[in-house]
């Protein structure tokens, strides 16, 4: 069975879109296959899909992967998926919210190393990516289609307007790159913005001698008041004096007038080492 036409599926099943869930389904078969290629899916892979949607990306993944476990929050999509996933033996759809599942509960469905592939609605993008990056789950890569502005943040360079805490949250656990930009015209219903596909290769041992929780806290502190100098944010976030904050930065070989958005991951690691004494 070829990739079904999304509009035909929606009409045939009587499905009604839920605007609160940010439902925009991919309509282009070439794009679906390209996303799977960008995720480097092979017949040896277990793939976790977040947001089954109309099942069109699910079907494209299933044609390449060993098995697909797809999580969906909207049970009203069941009639659509009965049509779109018909005949696929290697797909399991789970109607649960991954963000509300514990690691133990998740591992009841997936207990082997896996790749994440998803067409994510804007409102869950950051928490969903960090849910997997910060977990102990055996995830090896994350390939997500997100709004273009979010993709820009995920791969931003220090000192640019898009550079943010999420940039560093990803960078301390892997490497992200944009694999393609996607026109809004390839979705149904059509969203108001363009999208992009981002691939994150995960290396949770990238900083083996660094406490990532403490590093994450430092980064969030640095970006908490973006336009303020890092000295001020350290004073506020760690309840220390200006003199102490300036001394910490001096020992880390960083100017006291710098803003957090100008610092690299290595800079933040140095600051944390000084703070830990």
C-alpha cells in the first residue's frame, strides 16, 4: 500500500482536528521518505515516533525500520490510523503522552536502543527533546521536524539572537544539524510558518567529568535575564555578592561584563569547574 492521501483519510474517517494539539499532518510522500533518510533508519533499527498523527510518517518509517513504536495523545485518530496503517505488521501505536510517562513505564514498550523520529507540534518541542536527552533511556539519535525558528535555536552559534538555553542543552549531550527546510505548503492543514528537519546525534558521555544537572542550572541562570550581564545573573541565581561573581568569572578567564549569550559550551564548563572549587 502506498502512502495514503491525508485529506482522503481525514474525510473517510470523519476526523476533526484539535487546534490545541497543533495538528498539522505531512502530505508530501517525498518529504516523508526524506525525513526517514535524514534519521538514517535501517532495517536493524527500532524507531520511536512521537505523534502518530495521520500515520503517514509512521508508514514511511515502517517501510525502512525493524519496528516502530508510535506514541499519540489523541485517541480520536484511531479510525484514521486503522486506515493508514492497515497491513503493517511492525507498527505498534500507543495512545499515551510520553511527557507524562516515567522511564520505567516507557521501557515497558521500548527496552532496546532506539532512534526517535517525530513531526512535533511547537508547544511540546523543547520538553520532548529534553525528555529524551536528559533521560537514561538508550536513545541514539533524535530526528524532528519543527518550526523553522525552533530549528534555528537548536543549531545556533554563540553570540547570535537564536542562541538560547535549549541550544546548550542539546550541545552538552550531542550534535544537532538542520538537514532540510520544509515549506508550510507541504502540510494539511497548512500552518502559518515554515518548518525544518533537525537531526541530533546523541552522546550522553560527551562531558564525562561534568555534572550535567549543575551545568544545565548554570546555563538556565545565564539566560534567565538575557540582556543582563552574566555577573548580575550569577548574583541573582546563586545568591552571591558582585565581588564573588566577578571573581568566579576572572578565575574562568572570562570578562566580568560578558552576557551569557556570548559564551560557548566550553566557557560554561570552565565557570562550573571554578564554582565547584
